[in-house]
């Protein structure tokens, strides 16, 4: 029996080491309508990699493909070290339950990041301070209650009939764990998937949807994040298109100091 | 012995079917400085999936992780059908040579795309017509010779000493196969990786670099592309950041008619 860790995010994403087979379990605290919050699943996979004894360096890229629903309860993580280079590692993780098929398939790249020429091209978005903005009211899904969303632009306005004209798919908001927790790669991964579905914004209503694949690139390593020492990110997200039942989202997660911490993109299925 | 196909792109990305083990080989026509052009590798993997007898639907997402250099010659593609849903399929492909380690690791999502509400959020970029712009001169790598690049903005200006100040990382250009070939998912995948490295633009010089992971989302299916019936795309690419030896790129590929065909993102290693 493991002792309960301090923050419920760390408790939820806890994994038990195995040789190549690790174990985790879904958490009632990070539950979406029909399964775990996708950001929880992605962060748990990332945690298994970060805690792996053969892991070296920091995450650079994580892609998670959601293949099938995950039921409440335990799951196995089949963690495979695919290839090591001088300064980078390639991993593959398959999540399954019982003797079932693969429910989630992920690939990751880790690297020992070395000092280099640096240049931040993207501009830090203007934003009113976190403290001046009211939190977005919690909605039914438990995972939403674990975050403090403060919208600067693109607050979702959801009507039962939807909007007559397509609304903007752009949002700018502060995202913090409801119980503040220092931002690390795990929370960046989870927060990458914490935007409300762009289709809700564009349509002005909640519709059946599901993330099919998410990719997050980490632009800060563990040292950078320790130095930032922040508990929230300024997040922006937008969509490019919705077409034949699939749409996309791209986003950026910024430190309040103006450093780009992560970029993320995902493709999702919708019914409309 | 297979007969030579019409277009050298199709010849280069030709694969020989196996049960789960498929075979391909590098092409001198799509060679970069130290290995095959990454877009060639990605397109060849995609071809194996598209030609697979169990494949249903069209590609929605492809992520390719470049784990190790690929030597000139034959390679094996270990194609694994991971999970099928009602309307989507998840695949995993590992490329290796001889008895060597995995050199390239890819995951893909295919889906039977159904009619739905549609809304293109991104705006078609203004662009001078292809015919009015001079082709970018071919450079040493053979793969570059297979494309006709016509820059509208952000033409690379490479000096041996580099630029004093960081240059813009943004480019807008037409990309066509040098010998025109109708745009399909394969060429979209290859063209996703056909931008010059953003670090060249930002630094104004050619530096050691390598794509680590690329993800492309397809916003048009085979039917859409057949209807578009075009041989070139309007392409835009930009970077968000360069930090501790890694940088990123995101791009869009547009049909000349103004339809967004694909979006792409990649993370790359650089030495500067």
C-alpha cells in the first residue's frame, strides 16, 4: 500500500513500477463523462516514463493516441524503451486493462537538453492578472473541479440550442490546479488537454466529442520549471478547422513570467 | 522485380507487402545530407498503411519519431494494427534495418470520415500566384531537387557567418513536386517535412539539425483530394521557440482553392 501523496494530482497519477509492466488506476477526482480525463491519462503515462529507472533527460515530445475507452479501475502500462541515442531516448507505452486490447498508445522522446543559442519567437499574450478574474464555475465532470480556469477571452457560452453563427474558437485563460501545485512536466501535459473542446466554442453548445490524438512539446526542462516556480499557466488555444467529423486544436502554455513552457496540438472527433 | 511507376515519388516510396513485415528501401532521389529526407520516410510508412489490406478509411493523424539514422538501402516496416473502433483504426509502425534497432517509430490514426457540420476557422493566406514567382534554386540535397519551392515570404538568406540579429522564422511558399503529381495524403505527409529548418531562417545560416518528431493532421480525405485535383499547396510555417538545443515548427498546407488540407508540427534538435 502506497502512502497518499500531498496533492491529489500526484495521487491520481501514481504508478507502481514493474519491469516493463507498470500499473496505475483511474481516479474519481479526474473523471470525465465516459472515462478518465484525457490529460490525466497522458500525465500518468508520462509519470511512468519519468519514474522509469532507465529514463535519462527530460521530456521533449509526447504523443498520446486514445484508442478505446478506459473503464474505472486499474490499468497496465506496457513501457518499452525503443531506442537510445547519445543524448535522447525514444519510448513507447501501451495502456490496457485486464486482458483487453490496447486502450491508449503513446510515444515519447526524452533528451538531455544542453545549453544553446536561444530565441523565443512567439509573443507572450497580453493578459489581465489571474487575481483580477473570476474563476469559471465548475461543471459536472470531476476533473474540471480540480482546475481553476480564469478566462480572459473566449469564455464558453453554451446554450442548449447552440449559436446561430459559428463562434470564435479562440480562448485565452489562466489555468491553475484548484489546490495550487508547482507546474512541472506532468501538469503541463495534463493542462495541454484541459482546454474545453474547440467545437463547444465554435458551436456554442456541448456536443459528443473525443480527443483522438494529442501531441505536446516541452520547451522547458525540469531545471527551467524549478526556476520558474509557478502554479499557473497562461494558456491560449484555437482551432484551424472542423470537417467531416474531425477538428483540431493547437495551444500554447506560458509561464506568468513570459516563457513559453509547452505547445500542444490535438485532433478530435465530434458529432454535429 | 516491380515495374517502375510513373512518378519518382511513387517509385521512391514503394513498399513490398508482407504479413506484418513490409519492406521498402531508401531512394537516391530523396536523400538528405546524412540519410533519407524525413518526409520520404514518413510518406513511405504512410504508404505501407494505406496499402495494407486491413486498412479502412483515411489518415487523420500520423506521428513519426526519428530515433536513429537510416542507412542507404533496404529497410523493414513492422506494421501493427493496434486497435479498431467503429469508425477508426490505430496503427503502429517500426522501421528497422537488418537486425538493427528501431530507427523510426510511428503511430497513425485512420478514420472513415462522415459528413458533418463544417467550419474552416483558419484564414487562407494571401499569396501571389505560383506562376508569377521564380523557383527557389536547387541546393545540394537531392530531395530538394524533387520539389519546386516558390517563396512568397521568408525566402532563406543563408550567409556563412549567419545573421547578426535573429531573422523571422516565418515562411510562406508554394510547394509542388518538381514533376507535377496530384496531391494526395502521401505527398501532403512528405511536404509537411519539406520546409527548410526554421533554425536556418532564424539564424540566417545552415547548422546541424535533425527532426526528432513530426505530427501531421489530415483535414481532407481521399475524396476531398481527388475533387481538389491539384499539384501544389500553399504552405506556411513558423517557429515558437528555440531553447536548449531544441526548437519547434508548425505549419499549414492549403489547396490553391483555399481549403486547409493538413496541419503539421515538429520538434527538432539543433546545434548552435
